[in-house]
């Protein structure tokens, strides 16, 4: 019988009992990760390609990514999506700095049929003139809309200036990218980065081995020939740049600096520091700049992981009249972390929050595969999470202060404002 008048006992997270996925070598450089232990009929299939936005200029990666299911010589894009819909499937695509992903969600009984539809659509991509024009028109319109948003301008200019030392990473979209169809260029990119650019397959579903083998046979022919190479030796100039926008009511802020990749010994400890500063609703930036000063609806900080590096960024939008005050308060919070030890009560709260989030992020086979994939892509193992738990529990106010002094100097930041 439960005692409603008694508070349940609080227990700390000590470790996470992971179920490791089955791993198959598609080729020497491409793996398939399969999480079989699923208590229902659902399946998720993810195809990772070496086709991120850094792999081409003039918005070619984003354009080709948008065209992937735009039709073959046999079927139009509408017919392809109708075929997937008729089988109860759902398709999702995503493109980031260094990777493009095509994801399939469906019931396991329809996985093979939907996989064949997707494979035939990508393999037989026809680059129909009408479809290409529709995609370019849509992307041009979206670009024009985005240019009116100060947060988009700040985001793009932050990327351009942070990665200024590498043309592949710093090139941003321009309206002229969508003015003229470049089908021959699109086809070349598609062949190089999709038909010969598959870097990884992940699969969640209670399937039979022969179904997994069929997926390897179906998509393995797209495997990349060698190991994908990514940038990592970036340099940037700490400076403040403003991009004025007439009639804008708000001003967007992006400020940050390069840090380190996920395997760096300071990575977990810095995540604790980052959480205190701006990575949860009760963070110092939120408490000061939103709750106390009322300058914004939201402000946050985060660590962005890349293959060979990472960067720290603070993001917000504020009224133009309080921009300088906001930057002053951000500097104040950075310096407070450098000059004052974090109180034990605040640190304990953040530790418990982070441990709870870590446990929550491992809830179920889908989440567990994502966590495994997240470390495996950086040549790490699942021991990363057990070490993370211990580091979170062991970190001291003195260690946090030392990290703040090393990495959170306001003068070391690139600051972009737009508005």
C-alpha cells in the first residue's frame, strides 16, 4: 500500500543499463547499427550520407537534398509519396553541416516495400524540369522570407564569420543560388554524395535477419568508397559585427567561440558549466535576462558537436533598445562564473537535472540507438555515458570556475547582432 503522506525516496543515477545494437559491416567504412529489442511493430530506418551543406557551394547540397524524392522517369513525386502513404509510412529528411539523413518510419510488415520505393526514387532520380523549377521557386521564396528574420540573418552571419578560415564551412546561401537551374551540377552532386556517399545505416525494429540482409543488399551499393573527411582546424577572429535591418523591432544575438570535439577531456565538465549558464529554464541567463530584466522571451546557450571540433554559442532575440544592456548582462554572468564559486545548492540542482535528462534520453530502443550512434560517430564507446555520470557527480565549484576562466572570456567571443 502506498503512503501518500510520505515523499518517495530519491535515488541518484549511477549507471545506465544499455542494450548495445547489433553491428554489421556494410563495407570497410560503412556500418549498419540494428536495435532489435523493440516491444511493438514499429520500425525506423535512417540513411546517413556525406552530403551536408559544407559539401558544395551555391546551395547545391540543400537543393539536391530537396529533390531526392522529386520523381523518376516512371513516377512523379506525388505518386511516390502516395505509394508510401498507402503503406502507412512516413518519410523525414534532414541536412546539417556535415551530414544529410533520410529517415523512414513504418510498421515492420511494410519496411521492405517502402525501402524499395525510397531506394528506387533516389536511384532513379530524374531531375524533371518542372520539379526542379518548383523546388528552386520554393527555396527562393523561403530565402526571401528568411532574409526578413533577424534570427536567420544572425545565424547565417555567425556561421560565415566563425568558419571564415574554411570556404566549405563558411559559404552561406544567396538569392542568386535559386535563379537558374543547374541540372548537370545537381546530377554530379547526387552521384558523388548520394549514390556513392552512404556513410551509415541505423535500424530500429523487431525484424528477422534476412530483412536486415536485404536492406544491406539494397542500400549497400551506395556506400562511400573511403572514409569521409571533415574540417577541424578552424581559426576565427573575436570581434563584434552588426548587421542593421531597417524597421526591425527586435535584434538577434549570436555569440560564441570554438571549443573541442566530443572526445575532449573537458567536454562533460563544460556541459555542466553550460547548463548552469544557459541550458535549462532555471539557468542564470534565463533568470537574469528573461525573468529579472524582461529583455527577452528566451535566451540559451549550447555546445554544438561536429566531427572534429565543436563550438559554444549563446542565442537570443531582444528589443533593439535593450541590446547593449543584454550584452552587458551576458558579460556580467560570464564574469560571475569566473569570479564566484557556484553555490552547492545550485550545483546539486543542476547535477540532478543533468542526470535525470541523461536517464530520460536513454528511454527505449529508439533513444538508446541514438545515444549509441552519437558516441560511435566520434569513435567513442558506451562507456562515455558512465564516465559522464561520474564526472557530473564529482565536479566541484572550483573546477567550474577554472573552466569559466579558460573558456568563457567575453573578449574571446565572436559577437553577431542583426536588427
